[in-house]
């Protein structure tokens, strides 16, 4: 699905937090509330319902939504709060939603992944960069929290504390944790340099092996996981996440990793770990 940038006038977004949420020329025109609408029972809509909310936001006015999304433009602020344009679908890659949160000091920036709980106030009609019309839900947030890609879009089905350490002449590599998700596998690794020379670790050369099949690192450039540094000075430590394709829900894997020391008298063998989960 093609991304569409929605332009939202700041004054219009600010109506989310204004008393009564008075209408503007850019908003979908309000209609007198019918007796049937007045009796409508508010629903709680989850992540799997957001496709319906984004497609027809007016039908869910007054309903509560709980979802994860990604901020895709720099937030705007005033004395009443912060105003966000977010992607609420396709793992934070599509589906416009406009969120107002009554905390002007909330620490958020473009690209952040957030958990949002709030109320659908109405539908908003705006334009994308090509001049096309887009309709998006206006959401008045009750709760907003920073999150991360794994929690929001690839939750672990199984998480195992590994804590296997290997130390070769002060080149110490520790496999801390394994997380098995529906569509990816995450290996949490720490590399410490306890020697007197610089060491080099090669994250891109690290392989995961299961049932004789070798898995290469997966593309995770937009997921925001911490990366392991390659050049590590004496007395320092680096930590990060190695991301691989999905593996079986249970079983055993082997991690193979490489590195070397600037002290050429030290021979660093490949680091090899077996992880049962």
C-alpha cells in the first residue's frame, strides 16, 4: 500500500483538545445526533480493528481505540498538548490517524513508535502531497506511551534468557536472550573488550543455524533495534540485537559469530553457541 502524507492544519488538530471540539471548514460536517446514535454503545477497538476505523472513521465516533503506530511527521505543540500524525496500519507503515494528547511536554519525535489509547472524535478530511483527498480518524488520546518495534509489531511468542558467555583473551561475547516472534527471531548480544587492544566484531557475519539451514541477518533498518558496534575500544562494551527470519516455535539453534583483535599475537576463534528453547 502506497504511503500518503496527510496535511493537517495545526489549528484544526488543536480542536481535539479544545472544549467541545468545535468544527472547522476542513472537518467532516457534523450532523444532528439521532436518537439511534445517542443510544449507541461505545466499543473498545483493538489493533486488528484499526483497518475499519481508518477506512470509515465516522462510523466509530465515540468508540475507544487501542493501537500501536508510528509517527510520520514532526509533532506540533501548543500550551494544551501535542498533535501527532501517525501510521496505524501495516506495522506502522500506512493508515493515517491524527492524535491529540493533552501533554505538551510529552517527549516524542518523528519516527517514534507509540501505544495509543483514546476516543475517536470524528472524521477529518485533508489532502495528500498529490492533492488527493484523504479521510482520517481524529483521536483524542487518554494514554500515550513510547514503545518499540518488537513489542508493537512483532511480539515474542517465546522469550528465553540464555546468558551464555565466551571469553577469548579479554574478547568477551555474551548471548543474553533469544526471542521467537511470528515473523522474526531476535538474539540479544553483548560484546565487551576487557583486553588492552581494540577488538572488532562482525555483526553482519553472524549466522543462525537450525536443522542444517543457515539463516542470514534480516533487514531491520527501520525497526530501531540497538546495533552492535564493530570497532570496540579497550574497557568498553556494546550491546545490540541480531535479527533473523522466523524459526520453529521450539527446538534448538546455533549462533556462529566472528571477530578479531588488533593484537595480532592473539588468535580469536569463531564464537559458537547452542541455544535450546
